[in-house]
C-alpha cells in the first residue's frame, strides 16, 4: 500500500452502514420495536431494496433486502460490486448481518483512484439513480456514485464512498425523530484476532493515518465517529458479545448510538418487550431477525 496515496485525502466521514436483512418487513418490525422511525421502502435499480433509519447528524442505517434475485444476480455478473458483495455475504453468513460501512465523499472518482493505487480497490465505480419518498409522500430522484474498497483477507466486510450527485429536495425531519431518542451514530465496532494487521488498510479507507491502540485493539477516528476494532476478548469484555466466526479477517459486529437518556430508551424497549443488557455505560440489544448487528445505546447529554 502506498503511503503517498494514503496521505493525500482528508479524514473521511461515516455516512451510513449496510445491514443485510432477510426481508424488509422483518427488518422494519424489529427496528420499530427498538424505537426507531423507519423510512418508506426504497428500491435500487439492480434488485435490492432498503428501509432506512435516518439520524439528525446525517448518518443512517440501511437495512438491505433482495427484492428481485434475478436482477441482483445479473448485475453482479456485469460487475456491480454492491450486489456481488451482498450475495457473497448472504452465501457465507445468512440473510441477516452487517456487511459494509459507507463514507461520504464529494469525489468518488478520486477515491477510486486512491483505492486502486493503494491496492485495495474492490472493483469498478457504480453510478445509479433511485426514487426517494418521505413519510409525507414527498417524492424525488436521487443519484449516486460509489467507489469500493476491500481487503482480500476479510471476505465478509467491505467499505465504499458515496457521492451524492443529485439530492432530492425533501424534508427528512419527521424521519430523524425516534421514540428511543437516538440522534447519531457514535461508533462502529469490528472484530479481528489481531487488529493491527489491518491498520494500514483502515487508514487508507478512512483517510486517517493516525490510529489509537488500546488494550483490546485499535480505534480509527472518522470525523466525530470512530471505527473500533476489537479482539474477540475485547468484544466479550466491553459488549458481552462473541465474535461470529473463528476465521481471521475484519468483521462488522455492532453499532453504538447516542441517546439523550438511557432511561427513556429503556422505557421504549420495555414497552415493546425487547430484551436488552446493561453494561457500565451502555444498554445493549443483541442480534435478532431483522437486526443484523448488536446495537448499544449510550447516553450523551447536550
């Protein structure tokens, strides 16, 4: 990997996470029970569909389901990295999970060049458009350009940058208010037996050459959010979660979300009969059908 390619880009900002789901109805029911407001279904032109959860800080969760398998398979054969990676993930891990992190960008083509020079490009750029509809029925057309990065040692995790070529003029305010109080994505939790083996790869995809080691792994800051790569032991100690695989490689495990009140979040979970665990600083909801990663709620005042 080229250090020069790794140093010319500013630190990237996490935009959203991709959570494969068995179907959108299951994902919607589960996320609603967790206290999230879920957006109307959205359809991609290559056979996948989503039902997103948006936060006021601009980040969002993207539960992703297969709407038309034939279209997904055809697009993958034609070089669509997004559908090819989704199919591979489902084949290896089942229909529910956590497969990708997307960073916001204003130059996906430039990102693609950096990834290619650094030896981490996962394939060709992907341009596409799709309709966007809010809960109030407001409609618009969005266009995107994606650049992909992956490490061959981690077949079940990939990254991409997402450039919004056209942003529809719709009001997302109603979709950004959640009964559980969640306001932003704080942390993406990954696991790997030896996190430092992936230090340079993570520096490249995040645009941040500085990593912070801790007793159970390493952290990479990504503009008000971070990637926290933990050893299996660290995952158990901090979140009470077991790594999903004995194989080596990065795996996305969970999300930490900010709420103004843990008590308020607990009330929603109790009302909806959702089980959770408490740690010293979080309440943690374990993986379930329609929820492919653990979700930890962490209280942040102000």
